[in-house]
C-alpha cells in the first residue's frame, strides 16, 4: 500500500464523493491551506492512486437500462488465446467492465444495453464473432440494491 497519511485518505474520500471539489474546498474540509492540498492531490495523481476523474452517467436515462453479467468460458487456455480474447473484448463498446475470474468461468463481463433485443444482437454479432468462446452464461439484473464506485479507505 502506498504511504498515505490520514489527510491523504480524507482527500481521497472527499474526491470519491465529489470529484469536482476545488482545491480551496478540499483545503477547508481537511483543515490545511490550499497549497499543500494541491501538492497532495498532484502527488496522488502522479503516483497513480487517483487514476482519473469521470462523470457518472445514469445508464437508464441514456437508453442503456438493461444490465447483464455475462460469464464466459474459453475453449482453450493459452497465453495467445487469452491475449486475443482480451483485445477483442476491449473493442466492444457495450462491455463496460471485464474481469478475469476464478471458478467455473474464465471472464465476467458487465454489459449495458437498451433491451433484450439489443442484448440478443450483442451476443449473436459481437460475442459470436470472437473465436474460442466455449460458453456464455447471462444473468440479468432486475434491480440494483447497492452500487458504489468508491474504494473503501482506511
């Protein structure tokens, strides 16, 4: 773990809640002057602890309200096949997240699409074009109970 003190953790927590906070606003909340807060934030960015700043978009309001977790098993397991699979998955715009997992499946994809017809098209045309997929198991999200994009700190 990086060498983070209590103030660094507080800054990270505040930025996870609102990435648009100004240095002056952060400084007021961590009880430091703006210059050391600015330097701390820049260090956190430089060291890759803060990866980037994003806007969280409400998927349903932009027509992507169907969330599907798609578990993939590959037919073969070689480095070249794995690298090619990852390369192809990275190019699919409806795949928002991809995890290499252990257990019964090799990969778990989080797919955002508009509806069932759109997902069917995705499976047939996008996933269907990727070689070496042995099986795909889909789980449809009926409701979101808890969703957090924050990393637990401390």
